[in-house]
C-alpha cells in the first residue's frame, strides 16, 4: 500500500483484532523502558507513580521481614528441642510464631505489590473454542510478556531481590523438617521400659500403689513405670490401665499367674491405631477406646468384642514387692500398640517368652 492509497475492506480483514482488555498497539506500558508518556487506555487504570514508589518501599520491607522470620524459623527448630511437655510447648510456639510471621509478611508484600503497583484492568471474557487460534495464542503470549513487564519484577531490582531473599529460607524449611521423618523405629517398638521389680505408680502424681489399698472391685487407675513419669517416648508405649476384679470374675483369657489378688494390668494403647483405651464400664467390665469404639472384655484377657481392633490389649505380668507395692514381673510378652507398628519377628519371641513366664 502506498502513501496515497487508503485501506480497503480487504486490508482491514488482514489486520489482527486486538484482544479485549489488552493495551492498544503503540501504547506505552508502565514498567517497560523507555517510558516517556503514559497514554490513558479505556478499561485500564494505571497506578500513581508517587504511590507506587511508596508501595515499593513497603513491599521491600515486608519481604525483608519475611526473610528474617524464615531464618528465625530454622534457628528455632535447631535451638528449641523437645523432650518434655514444657519444652515441646516452647518449641511449638517458636516454630508456629516465626512461620506465621514469615508467611504473613510474604503474603502481605505480594498483596501490596499487586494492589498498589500494577495496573487495574476491566476485562471481558468472550466465549471461544477450547483451543484458541494461532493469532489469539500469539496475542496471549504478548499479553503475558506485557504483564510481566508491568509487574515491575524486572524494573524494581531491590524488590525482586528481597522477594527471592524472603523465599529462600522457606524453600529450605521442608528439608529441615524431613529430619522428623526418620530414622525408622526398627525393633524399638517390640519392647517397653517395663522390667522385673519396677514399681507401678499413678500417672500424674507418681505415687506408688499398695496392693492392699487398691481393694475395691471395679476400681481403675492409669499407671506408668516409676522413673519415667515425664519421658514421653517411654510413656507412649508403657502406660497401663490397672483394674481390680473379684477373683471369680476373671475368665480363661486372662493369665491369672500375671495378676495379683484380682488386680490386672493391661496396656492402655489401643491395638487399632494407638489411641488411649481408658474408658471403663464397671457393670459390663468393658474397656472402650473413644476414637473408633473398639471394645475389649477386661475379664477375658482384654479380647476384642467389638470394633476395628484386631487383637487384645497386651497384659503385663505384675506382683508385689516386700513392702506390698505393686511391681512388674517382666515386660509385655507381645508388642503393644497397633499392628502397623513395626513388629518383625516379635511374635515368635513373644510366644517363647509366654511359655517361659507361664
């Protein structure tokens, strides 16, 4: 077409249509260089340059705060170790607080960036086929590139660097937390800390139990091994429920040689998924796990009579010492807890131990 010719209908058909909501051709776009003028475009509201500069400083500060909080999260994981209820509470507070600040500062920075530094568009979406034609796909690519330029990610170097700085510790955080996934338990779940001569003490008070004082049929106590009252790892496997029966109430499933004067000790760890099975119905002699309603007959070796549990609650052999205090005669003869806890060849060991103890 020469300078003297006017565009005709065929020429207009060859001109690609502009996607609605994108800047017109030849319009200066904020964030690209050089930007000499900002041409108003219908449907597009450009940010105020002065306000954008203030927002940039705010975003930079928020990203830097996120970086410091991310470093503090990793440091808290290393410094605040667990091992007791108080230490665990402090560790959880430190980890939760620093991670909250890091994520909140990072999210706030992104929100301020988008709301105060990027143009606002009034977009209208048209219906079209699932796959766009090549011309439309080309315009989408151009629009994406223009949006990347408008975001200022390339232009505002300090803000970009502080964003990357803030995200770096959060990217490393999962690697630090992977430490909590191992090592595998191996054979540590086969046995508990119970051993011959160890006293049974009341959970919470640490008071040893005189067999003569625990003389009311239907009575129940939550019991832990003496010396391990605050060892959470030990208590996760070794906690007991102690129940007093009349001797005539005990059935064949209960190993009577492992009882003392009608007092029976069972593991408190449910054999379904490990919840504390500590609800007791005195009239029916049933032990109930509140998580999934597994029910055990306490008079018959704590065998399962209802629910998803696959095996009875293990029984601990007990006796009394020279002063009349209840003591353990040995460890459990089978592993405690749910069957998915690693057990290996423990069943064969248990059968042999049961034969020796009986």
